[in-house]
């Protein structure tokens, strides 16, 4: 909601409170002011000028040579290219030395040989959004009204000496979607009184009921409908003050009739609609549900197909408006309109929302109907609009209003106890202070001991419970004046769950290794949802689709995080950030077999993507590019952190989208928990990224694994013995499988096995390779003898010969 400070001053005395101070006070009361825009900030030197003469530039066809009276001894010569400039106009003139938005300074200039001392301004040049400029001035300068005084400040006439407060309203505070509601709020904050205009106009002797009748099929759909008839209307531009107020609120002026309905919408919060009576088509207004497939051409010239649940205004036969959403084009007010049928109604909010959603139409009116109107302000809003139509459009109001349904409804009563309010707020507010607060809020009440029976005004439909009134007491009393207290009573100490601790440790470890955390979208395309899953799937994957996606790029829930991290790599490398190392801990989603109506299975996964250089020491001329073993080393450290390093194995595998020779699945106790490998070269080319390695782990499986408690051992008192062996093996035998076999065959004395060399050369037979292992034997209770080590070592040699047909390399 955009609130004009100057407009607000018409209702509440704001003397001594500047816009920024007011914004701070409103925010402290519970309604956030998201910003304050000073319209004339940085501008100066713009005055009202009178164009005395306007002649064509002698050296340019599209320029005009103007003599402009700006209140000085001699008129200023100004060259203007606007097509609508003419003698006899009063205009906004930026004089020499003036500053316009964007710090644009006006200087003396010479255009095609003629001097120009200033600039005749359009609204856009004065900082007004082009979408807000009235159509008649959209392609030229803005012409001021005749009462503007030559030489005075033009910004004041254009309401550009105003400040606009942008309120960030929560859905429950629909009462502040209008100036009167904001005025009530500001008056309560400042402890001032509100002053609102009292509609007054002369009615004609003819009655509106002679012209129209109102019938409602279902009063639950439409509790109240009122229609006034105003004749002898003269449609034309609105006066400048009305245009300025609409522009300040972000609404473009159109014509006096339409502008008046928009003005009352902003002032009262009550949507109105003006029909051209002569084009209405009958003397009957019938409000009913639409017939399925029924059509109406709305004001935006779109043909809309209605559903049976939509509420429509008809002329007894055909729809002329979708209730609360938009009027029809056939009865639109035009320049030739002379008689107005003015609608003021209260429609069922759920029906307005249904039609707005189905038709894809969101308007200022539908927004207010959906969030809730002041039921008792509908009739008053109609009178206010009628008053303005008489004043600004020369209309004649026929006697009475043709209506159906009760004009007013009773207010609800809610009780609140001062004792309970103090207990909830942690305060010691006296009963007299609570009385003052309700008076500031303009709430009527009765009091019995310390209990208040509050008559909640219809403008505040958000107040239905005692707790709502306690909130009102607290925010007007002042949140910042509520004392700080500690909770009383028994408490339970907060703590992280085991899974939360592990997740936090995983993040800390990866960041200590040099990876940066990324947070990416959970919504993606069908293709990317399972593109690099790394797990074998049976048949077509069950995607979880979004019923109304914002775009095709965000149509399904992801089943893997890797594609999103590749988007991060692509984004950075496209901006010359070639060295990228990112990870994400997030959720993936799998549809249940029972169907799409149930929530999907949610899995917590860890994924990472690393590309470019891992280490670089330019001074030593050392560079280390990322490879498979860098990523494997990071994962090894992670498994050690989680206490499962001895239970994890890597198995070479082939997976879609991964490099066929540099990919492994990760097994924990014989069950796959992840995948690690290089992206396939074809996919790297498709993504337009450099060589990239990725991994993804099922964190739920890792975190749920039972881990033995950490045992600490004393420092060894006895020496260990190391033996190295070099084994000639077939090329297809995996070194990790041999390592695991050696460790098992060595018995309890063999404490460590590591690989330290690989040889593949012309000194070996074709199809063979040589792998060297270092074996460490150790007994914590005694010094080992050569016989002890030889006995255990022979078992290892016999095992590798029998199991892998290995040959010792001399």
C-alpha cells in the first residue's frame, strides 16, 4: 500500500512529525514501512511558467521557439520539442541551474543557432513513472491548471513535494489497504483524532428506482448491493489534485468518472464500478451465479469464459460484470457517456477469489474483496463517489439508492481481561491505560472490574479473539516499552538432535576443505530431475510434478542435486571464475506408489561439484588440478569424520552422464550410499564447463548407521615392522580388492596396508600391471620377532597367489 504523506495530512494532524519519523512510529506499532520515497529529493529550480509566444524554430522543423514568463523581469527564451506546447499554457519550467532527477543539471544551451535558457518539463522528466502519466500528456509536456501562479514552485502543484510511505501489510491487516484505515492507525499511534469528509450533495426530485431495480438470487453470495443513478455527466480529465493523488498511489489517471471510483477505492477501501446506463441494456440488475460456459468481454477487451461457480452482475439476461473482479466492455464508460449507474456492493470474498484465480484477473478491487472490506462503509462510499461526480463531472444525483440487503450490520463483541493481557505481555499496564488505548484505537467498549467488552468496528475483521485485543494493547502500548523478562517455570534445555549435529559437522568439514555452500532451487525440469542420479532405477522415474508451475524450468521436484550444482559451476565459469568448489546439503523427492495426492518421500542428500585448480602456488610454479583422487580424498575424510571409513568401499561403475573410466559407486556395508566421478566429456561440452568432478551421498543412510564408540589407544611402546611387496596382476584386477584381501589374510598383527606404487610399462607382459603395497605389522604387547612377521606375511603371499594369481616382482 502506497500512502501519500500530503494526503494523510487531510485526515490526521501530522504537525511536528516528518515522513521518516512517522514511518518509524508505524513500524514500531506492528505495520512495517518498507520504504519512504521523497518525490522531490535532489530536485530544485522548477517553477511555474506561462508560455507567452510559441513559434517554429527557424532552423528546425520539430523544435519550437518559446517566450516563457517565469516571474522574472524578462521572459526566458526556451526551445522545446514537445508536440503539444502552445502559447497560453502554464507549464513546469526547469530554470538555468535547476537540478532534475538523476542529478541532471540544466544549463544554458544553443540549439540550431538559437539560445535556450531552461527546459519546459514533462512529468517523466520530473521523475514520474511513464506508466502513471495521463494519456493526454504521455508524449509531451505537462500543462498545469490556470490557477497556478507564475514563478511559484511547480513541484507543489504537481504534488511532487510529497513523500510516499510503502506499507508492507500482512494479510490480516486489510483495514490499512485504504487511506481511512491508515488514518485510524496513525491517529492511534500519535494519539490524535481523525477527521474525515462528510459526503454532501443535492439530490434531484426524480428517484433512482424509476430507472433501475436490484435483485439478488442468493444473499450469501452478495449480502448487499446498492445502485445510484447520476445523469448529465460530462466525461473529461480529472482536476490536477485528483490526478496527483492517484499517481502517488500508483494508479494512472484516465477520466474524471473512472478516477473518482479509483479515488474512493483508495480513500474508503470500497471498490465501486460505474456502468454507462444507456448501454446497460435493461432497467434490471440481477446478481446470480454464471452459467457454465457463459462468456463476457471484459474491460481489457478479452473474451472470458465463465464457470458455474462465478458470481456475475447481469442486466437480467446477459453478464455485464464479473462481481468484484472486472466490468464488461459493453457497458464501459466512454467520452460520450451522460448517465452513470454506480455500483456499491459487498460480495462473498471466496467467490471473488475463485473468479479472479480462474480467469487470471488480479485487480485492485479483487484484492480488497478477497482480503475483506468494511461492511458498514459500502453505502458511505457510494455517497462519497456521488458527491465527487457532482463536483468534478457536473452530475445530477437522482434521489435515493436502489438496494438489496441490509445497509449496515452489527459489530462483534470481544472480551479481554487486563489481568490476562498483562500475564501474556509480561507487563503491568493499568486499567486506565487500557481504556486510553481503546480510545486511541476508536473502539467502543464497556468495562466491568478489569474486563473489557469491546465492540470491534467492522473495519477490523482481523479481531475475533481475546488474543487479538491483547496484541492491539501491546502494540499501541509499545513493543519497545515492554520489559525484558526471563521465562518462569520448568524448562527443557534445548539441544541438537544427533542428525542435526552430524549435518553441522559435515558442513564444517567440507568448508574446512575449501568447498563453498550453495543453496539451489528444489524445482527443476523433468530432464534434470534424474539426470545424474547415480543410482540404478527400474523403469521410468516417478516425478513429483507441480500442479501450476511458474515456468517449465521449475515444473518438477528434483531427485538429485547434481544438476543444480552444475548450473552453479556453469554460471561461475561463464564469468571467468574457473576454479569452483561447491557443495549442498538438501532434500530430494520421490513420488509414492500410492499416487500424486500424497506427500512425496523426502531424502536428505549431500552433493558436491569441483572444477578447475585445487591448489596453485604461482611463486613455486606449482599447480594441482582437480582429479578423481582429490574428490575421493575429501570423501575419505568425511567418512572418517562419521566413523564409517572402515566400512566404506569404492566400486568401479558406469552411470549415465558420468565418465565411464573415472566413476565409482560408494558402498556402505554392501549397500550403495553414493556415487563419485567425473562428468562425461559430452555432458561437459553440453554444459559448456571445464573438466568437473561430482559426488552425491545419501545422508539419511550415513547418519542412521550405527557407529562404534571412539576408542583411544595408548602410544605404542614396541616397534613395528614394515614389509613391502610388489605384485604383478592382471589389468582387470582392482587394487582396492587386493588391499582388502591382504588386510584380512594378515590377521591381527597386520595393522596397516597402503599402496605406494603402480607400474605399467614395456617390462611387463601385455595385460599385466605391477602394484606395490606397504604392510605394517605390530603387536602392542610385545616386540615382534622375524619368525612372527614371516609367519603372518607368508599367509598374505599365499593368499594373493591363490586368489589373484599374483606373481612377486623382483
